[in-house]
């Protein structure tokens, strides 16, 4: 056995405990009867700009609000777009595969902010179809999850190319797809619009804003 083959086999052996651990954790969650909640999104879901995001990003706060009967996981990806033709499609990120394998019972989709960037919004004619496809993907999973579409957070200041005029065009598209697909709708925009003080850069909510998001999502789930 040459050195390269040995190292490859060693790497595979070292990876097996991690894979087994993740599989066992998911199996334990299912065995415990917990309701699995997948939070799909971009940097706002991930918690960019949120101090101690591991405990203060909205999915982490949502976990606390929902309690032990739920398992909430953060599948946010900074810069991700809903648009397949965008500069960082969520479809191509490892989080998309991870969220699928999580076998969620509830899916919260909060994408669209990065889609407003000019280079992405040039594909706006594809936005509704790509959103329908994402809903169909998760709706087709064996667990038949309940799906919620979020109206994205407001743009309090033009930044990173993210802009309000494109968001104004996008919001009715999201609402229309939610109606067509009979999903839930969560109005993050309305919840955060009165609070520009929660946005340090005009785009990303801080910990206080993330808490409002979590409370809004929690109310929708428990309604």
C-alpha cells in the first residue's frame, strides 16, 4: 500500500465516527418524537452581525421558545439566493442537502434578500418558478412537512446592492406562491419595519431583531 492510499483510507476511517454521530443524533431526535424544524435562509437566518449568533440568531432563539418538543436547526447560508441563476444559489450549497437529509416536519423559508441585488434581480422573471420548485422539493419529502414562506426583512438602507425597489417587486411574488401552494406565510417585513434601530448596516438585524424574528415565527408555528 502506498502512502497516498494509506492516508486516504485513514481519512475515511476518521470520518466514520462523525457520520455515525450525526446519524445517531438524527435517529435519537426521531425516536424521541421531536418535531424537526429546518430554518432555510441567507445571512439573516445564519445570524451575520448578531452578537454570539450561536445563541442569539433567530433559529437558536426559536429553539428556546418552542421548547424541548422541537429540534430547530439553522441552515442559513450567507449570501445565498433563492434564484437558481443568482450568484450564490441556495440549491448548490451543502446546507440545502443537509436540510433535506434532516427530514424536517416544519420548513421555514426566508430567502429573497440577496436576490434583490442587480446582478441577481436581472433574473426576476424566474423568481416565482424557483420558489415554487423549492416549495415542491421540501413538500415532496417523506415527512410531508408544513412549509412557511417568509416575507423578507425590510431594507432600511441600501447596502451590498440589496435594495428596496426590488424587494417591493419580490414581496407580491412570495405571497402569490404561498397562496398557490397553500403554504403558511410569516411577515418578517412587517415585524421589523418599525425597528430600524435593530439594523446596524440597514440589512442585517442584530440580536434584538433576531429575537423579534424568532417570536414572529414561533407565533406562526404555534397558532
